[in-house]
C-alpha cells in the first residue's frame, strides 16, 4: 500500500525564481532540507509550499505558479512590505537571534509581529486549499511557528509535523520574547515536533512548563486534546552525493589549486555564512593568537575562510562584515609576506562542488559557531575526507557536537582552548584515526534520507494512535446529537474548576464569569443540572447559590438539591487530618507561592502560583511523604492539576454520582463533563449506567473515561449553549425534584 502524499511547508521554496529574457525561470536550489526531501520524492509524491523569495506582481503570478509547479512547488505570494516584516523584521531580527541565545540582538517590533502573523495565516489558507483529507503536513522552521495551531483552528485533522532546524534556547532566554505564549501555542498545534538534539527538547519542555504550566514526559506532553510527541531526530547529509561531487571537474580543480598554492603548508578551512552566530571573529582571533605564540608556524599554515554573504541590508550583518574584514586585514598585515597570505578570505557564495574540493584539500576544518542547530559543514567535511582522514575542530555549541565523537570539541568563547585545538591539529599525525573513522561511519549511516524517513514514520504512527481517541464534541451533529436531541428529561453533571472555569493561580480568584452564570441558568431551564466540585459548600453557595441548580461539594461530602437544601452524605470530620497538617504546612514554607486550602473533611496543597519546575519537583516529594503518612488511614491522596488533595476514602465523585443517578433514575439522557482525576470517577459511573443514554466529555484533553473532548472551558460553554438551543422547550426538567428517602 503506497503512502499518502505529503505537503511540505517552509518559508522558502527549494527553487530560486529569476527573470530571464522577460520570463520567469525556476532554478533548483541546494541545501540540507532540499537534499533530504529529494529522497522522499522517490517514494511518495509531495507538494512544497513556500514564498518564492521575491516580489511578484499580480499580473505575473500565474506564470510564476506554472513555472513552480514544474518543480512540484506551490507559491505563497507576499507583498513587499509584508515579506520584509515577516522575514527580515520578525523571523530574522527577533526569532533568529533569540533562539540562538543572543537576547541583546533580538529587537521586537509590533508591526513586524503583525506581518509575521499575517503571513502564517496566508500559509494556513494555502494549505487548507491544497491539502486532501488525511494528507500529512510537514512544516519546517521558526518562520512558520504559528502555522500548526492555525491549521488546527481551521479544522485540519491531518497529521501535522514540525521540525525546528535551529536551537531552542533555555527558558531564561526564551522568556524575554514578548509573544512567548503565542509562539509556544503555535508549535504545540503539531502532533510531532522534531529537534536536532535532546538539549533543545529539554529546553522546550522546561519552557512549556514555566510559560504554559504544561508538565511533560521525556518525549511527549499533553496539550489540549492531544499528545504532542517530542523527537530527537538529527538531520544528516547525502554522503553518496558528496562522493559523486569528488569526481566533478570543479571539485578536482579546487582541490589541486589549493594544494599547489600551499605546498609544504598546512591548510585550515572555515566554511560559514557571514552570520554573527557562526563564530567567525572568534576563529580569526584564535588564529591570530596561534601565529603570535607559535612563530614556527608563521608562513607554514594558511586559513581559508569562506564567508557567504547573508542579510546584507541588516545593520548587524554590515557591522560583522566590517569587523571580519578588519581582522583579516590585521592578521595578513602583521604576519603576511609577498609570498604568503595567512588568511585567504572569500566573501562570496561557493558552489557545493567547489566546497567538496576545499574539504578534501583541508587538513583541518574549523567549525566554531557560537550556537548552531546542527551545522552540516561538519558532516560534509567528514564525508568529503573519507578514508583520507582529517581533523575536525568543532564547537560544543553546534548540534552536531552531540553526534561526532571523533571531533576535537572546543568552546569558541575560550580563545586559548581554540588556539590549542588548532595547534593540536597542526602537530598531529595526518591520516585516518579511530575517532575520524567512527565519524565517517556515522555520517555514512545517518543520512538525510534516513532522517526524513524517521520523522515521517514517527508522525504517521503517532497520529494513527491518537486517532483512536480523538472524538471532538459537537452536539449539533453526529452520534452526540443523535443521543442528546431525543432527551425529554436530561441530567447534566458538570465539574467546576478547569471545566466551567479556567484555573487561577489563587483558587479563590476563580469566581464564575458572567458567561458561566448565563450558561448554567439557561441550561437549568432545560435540564436538571448539578455542579459536582471539590469546593467547599459555603464557597459554592456564594458563587452559584442563586441559580436553580443542584450542587455536590468536597467531591461528594454533601449534596444540595435545586431548592437550596444541603444533605450530608458522609459523617466525616477533618479531625483525622490534623496529623498531616504540619507536613503540608512545611511544604508551603518550602515552596514559595504554594498555599493550603482547608475544607470540612479534606485539605488541599495548591502550587499553581509556584515556580512551575520547582513546584512539580516538590509535588513529587510531597506525594511520597503523604502516601507513607496516610498508609492504613481513612484518608487517601489525589493529585490534580497543580494541586495535591487529601480526602476521605468515601468522599468520591463516583459515589456521589451514583447517588445522583438513583435520585434521577427517570433521566433519559445523562451528560457529564470534567477535567481531572476525580472526574474520571464520575465518568466511569455515568458510563456504567448505560452507554447509549450518556454523553461524557473531557475538557482540555482526551481521556479513556470520556467519549468526547473539547480543548478548553470556553469551548464547553459554547457547546452547552448549543445544547440549550437543541433542547429548546422540548424537555421537562422537573424529574427527580424531591429527594428520595431510601
């Protein structure tokens, strides 16, 4: 069975558009992503959506579209100002430096942000118009970080993958981004998010916890109704293509030219874009230090530095270019001679075939980024040198440093360390050693093709598993409507916190909104409604007591009928909790921002206002202590959403729900909604009461105890409003009004 077609989305297309003789011509581009996906094209068809990279007037867009389709590409056209704000203004002046950990270079602009959002919307519209149902969508890199969530909001049910090709920084860096929540939520619209290194995954998980309060496992987290898989899938290169290039006349000419010009000398090579993340000045300063401290190497070593122009209109890049040229001039002026130039500086793009010749001619490769997602130059050098062996000096801040164990790892911030690595490379025996052989083997096996296959396999297998559970609630259609619309005497059971009302860092701030009150009042005119909560009775009375609804307090300790009369279900006091109060109070003192909530027959430790990471750590510690302290007692411990609660073993929503079902045995439909562990008890009892007359809904995620889900409380309120309209005046909510005496 053939794989479904694939949609690939990236800011730039795999072809370059140019006008030639009054017509548009598309020329294929080279690059790691293009190389990786060429292999995919051999096995499955795909369309590549992206910006053509230039402004195309309306009258010529049809011609450009036709030219691109010959290369399997679809354009997303942008206006000149729109493109500048999106690409240079926000992607490259805000996200690029920030994600590389360079906060001081990141300058937020509200207008650029608006353009960034607008362009991501355009990509979303283009994909929706182009994608067939179920067709996987693979989005690439930071320029399209909002796109996954935008597709979800447009109702796209296809598997969505996202790969970040640059680093993800520590939380301390990321938190400085003005729109930090928007970017995170955008990314979390994907089913699978791929990174080059586990370090980036770790940073991402910590950031999700501290910014959004989302706890996670090592390789996944729950966001809304979905599980988002986090994958460490480092990209590779095409070593066979590198081998082919070795025989190209340009590669051979380049190699021989360098060798002939530098006979009797050692050749060091740097290949970078002229970008402030690449560590070019640091490399030059270390080379200058080598020549200063090791006079015997003067005239015997040359550094060839390729610095391909990049973002030449940006002031930071203009300043970098000037600084690099000054350093090159200073080194050549100090240590050069009429017959020797220590630094050969090439400030232009060089073809890949010529680069392969340079790699082969270089005794030492200097890859010294201050931060880099992966850095394919390191892999290409290893592949090009092959059995010749060589010396790779590699920054520990490159993603490839986690993979190439035979490299000499350095910190580009430590000039002495980098200088020592250069000297070590110059004095080491030439040829293949065990470390370099291991790198050659690794690069040969972990190819770009394998990278793409791994990601797509993970995406498609993950979404197949998710599809089994994913049933969004829509009371206006489908099986849910079929069950609900025939109701004449419905019973509605609703949790409060996290279900009707979003959580607040301070529990007493979670008062019902006007919309919550409106929906409950409207619903109570159509059905018997109970709010089944862990809150105390007096709090529920203050907040909801004026409504004609029933209530359950403290997970089932007491039930209030719709006339306002509370009946105690259990004769339980909080006296048994006295021995554990000191434990909880100690954790309050140890965990800034946490607090205790003492109830009639339970006690809760809330840590929503605590540092998310430290609060989670403390919660794990507290659980262990409480389980030991409560062993054999009449109380147990429950972990909810950033709360740990100790309650009586018989005070459960499950038992309370069973009683409500007995009280309202004439209910012909039961609707229940909740969002945490205590609500699972309610769902399970409702489901056992008769599956064909029940509708259970989980808020904020899928759950095995519920048939349906919604993303957030606001969506549930919207569905309950639809439910009121569906029932209209057809139902009779008077059933079960009097409490039975059984």
